[in-house]
């Protein structure tokens, strides 16, 4: 989903509901705008507005939770890469080729996650890591320390596989588009009711437009946080960049 398109469409739909309310108001008769009628409309509108607020709150909480989870997964991946590389420095003879392959895998993972133009496939990335793990299995440690290190390499690489799979197999979008459409309809109904009994003037029109913009921006945040590695609101790549720089330059 394109967050900008979702925001613009939501804003236009909500403003369209308000404009329809102003238009319909001109055709209302006197008994249609009496206090009891307005009270009935306000009650119905309150129910719709409450449901909309509840769903929006749940969507924001869900998107924020998913965003934070991906941020933790990215940090976990970076930490495991650095720990594995530092452990590999202790092995004798030096694991220069293995460390170079690990650094290449980390760079490709960083590119895959944060570069929207990346053409790397998930299978290709995991194959790179599998090659590094196969080299660990084929090591021939000669000392107790090296044997201990070999076991540590397999343990850390297992954790790295898990972290990489969690990052690569994430759902592109967890918020169903149908739910956003329903929320747009509810908001249009709510603003229609607001405009139905409001006087048509500059203050009323601007107030409703500002309210529509505020709600549309809430949908913008939801869609943005639902794609944590692409768009305007993204998980910071700083930790991953530092990890890649450390294992590539050490």
C-alpha cells in the first residue's frame, strides 16, 4: 500500500462526506432540524465515531507493536553478526575467508531490508549464510579452545538464521486494505452528520477539513509503520550499518 495515496484518498472521502452533509442540509425542512431529530442523529453518529476511534486505536497499536518488533529483530541480527565475527577472530588459523563471506552476507541483508530497489531473493541470502555455516561444520579444530569455538560458531549462526528468517519472512502488509476502506466509510458518515446540522461558513468548513486531515494522518502513520523498512517512517539502519562497518573493516 502507498501511504500517501491512502492518506489522500481518506482525506478526500472524509471531506466528500462533509460536503455532502452541507449540500443535504439545504434541502432539510424545519422538522428535520428540530432538537429531538438532532439528538437522534448525534446518538447514531456517536456510535459510529466510537467504533471508528476503537478500530483506529487498535490499528495504531498493532502497527506500532509490529514496528517495534521488527526494530528488535534488526538489532538482534546486528548483535549476533558482530558476536559471531568477534568469535571468529579467535580461531587459529585465522578464518579470513569465512569472515569475508559473513561480511558479504550482512551487507546483502542490509541492502535487502532498506533498499527498495534490491533484487536479492530471500533464498539467495539464506544460501549465503548456509555456505558460511557449512564452512564452520568442515573446520578441523586441533585444540580444546578451537573445538569450543566451533561449537560457539554453530550456536551463534543458528541464532543468526532465526533472526534473518524473521526479518525476511515478514508480511509485506499486516493491515488489511478492506479494514481501511471500512474506516474511511465510517469517517465519511461521521463527518456527514457533523456537517448536516452545522452552518455552512468558513469556520465550519476549515474545522471539518482540519479534522479530516488529522484522521487521514493517523491512517498515514498506520500504513507507514506497517512497512517498517520502507517509506517515510522506518526502523533506523544505524545499528546494522555499524555492525556491517565493524565486521567489514576489522
